């Protein structure tokens, strides 16, 4: 049983992060924020896939000024991702964003920081401090012999946190991302012992869909299993909708959240006499989006299939160009391979 570390609950628009609330899935648009229609379209696709919070980059004033129009056309809470600029942060807040990602120590003068913090307070907007190993402060790098160690990352995060706390601002979330699992996990473990602000977890620059999925599953899997993490982002060099699919599967595989039907399938072997790979993919596609808390299994043969799918609510067990359909281990039908998927889906409807 995973015991989640208790954190402070923070409101982000209409959702909450931290405390006892479900772990929130988020992503970031890769469209040009200044292109409102493209960005809105991508956000809508992300929402449909199950994204619950979306971030956009705000590289200039034109992008900041587009935020209001984006916000008006979407349902998801919107996060503005800003580096260094108080002006962009202030404009983003004016445009109605729900959360700001900015590191206060990088904004500049105390006066600029104060202005941003006061505006965030007035609009009840939380700030996420996002420490990345690749962009650590120069003096910290020097202190840690040029290495962005987990300890150095935590020290950087604590600096930014103290700046906000000194201004009596505690509406904070924190992330500590490195591109390798060991440092990422170590940094989050350390920070989670020091503060109770909600943590946004992720492995950064994880790679393409294949590598990034493996990296994120291991890194996030370790952290979430230890009860660390209140919102997650899977970083992939791909369409961000892919990030949502992976994030949902990570949470569902750990039993933390349910998103519909779990499909298990055997790896096939010399005993398989039907096109099980094709069938498993068709089943996975057909059941995605069905909001039922069920387990279905697609098994290749009658030798191990019946026993290993005994716990499944519904199973296909392959034979020689035929398949058996079983409910909780009890065979209910024998169908030719051609009609197997159709019959299986009919059975599923009745559950
Ligand atoms: Fe092979 Fe049957 Fe096991 Fe599938 S269920 S891997 S076909 S023995």
C-alpha cells in the first residue's frame, strides 16, 4: 500500500494539488503560444486525453498578451512558464492565468520580485519554483565543484522558497528536475523531508517516446511508490498527448488512480496459434476511453491462458484459429478467430 506524503493543498484555478487530492496529470504545449488557435486546439486534445493542467511557454510580451484569449477558449487551468522577466509575469497574471512557473531568484531586483509576488497574492495565483539541474546558479555550481548534484539542486530550491516566504508568500509548488533518474530521485527525497509544499515530479529531457517512457516510468515510479509527488509531468520529445497516455498508465499501474479498463496480455510463444499481437492491440484500442473499472486479459493458449487470466473480469484465450471467452476464469463462449473481437466487445458491454 502506497502511503502518500502529506503536503499542503494548493488551489490552481478550479483544481487542487497536494493534500489528499488525486495526483494531477499535467503537460506542456509545444505550439507557439502567440498562435492562439493552434495552442487552444492542442490544449483541447490534451484535455480529451486526460490532461488536468496545462502549461505554455511565455517567451515574450506577444505570448503573454495571448494568454487571455487562450484562457477564454479552454477548460483546463493554465500555467505560464516564464524565465527571468517580471514584466512577462505581471502581464500573464493580468491575462488571467491560474499558476505561474518562475524562479523568484532569477527575476532580478527585490522590487521586481515584490511586484510579482504581490500580484500573485492579489490574484490568488500559486508559484511553482522549478529547479533544473542544467540551469543551476553559477555560485552553487562553484560551491559543488561544478556539479549540479542533488544537494545543490535542493539548496537552489530552498533559496527560491526562502525568497517567497520572506515576502509572506506560501502558495508554492516545487519541482527539481534532472535528466537522470538517480539525481532526480535523490533531490526529491531530500526536499520532501525539508518542506511540505506540493511537489511537481518529473524526469526532464527524458527523450523520445520509447526512452522517455522508460525513464519516466522508472523515475516517477520510484518517487510515487515512496509517496512523493502531487502532480506529474512525463517529458517526451513527441506530441504532448503521448505524455498523458504514459502518465495515466504510470498512475494506473501503481494503483494510485484508475482511468478505465486495464488490459493485460501474454507475451506469446510457440504455443500461440492466433494473431494475438494484432488482437491485443485491437482490444487495447477498442477499450480505451471506456470508463469501467475492469481488468481484461488477452492470452495466447489454452495451456496457461485459463489459469493466468482467472482474475480477469473478461478474457480471450486463444486456440487454433479460435478463441475462448472467459469471465473470471469460467469459459462462456467459443468463437472463431474472425469474430473474436466482436464477441468479446459484446460480452464487455454486458459487464
Ligand atoms: Fe505462451 Fe500460452 Fe503463456 Fe501465452 S499464455 S505465453 S501462448 S504459454
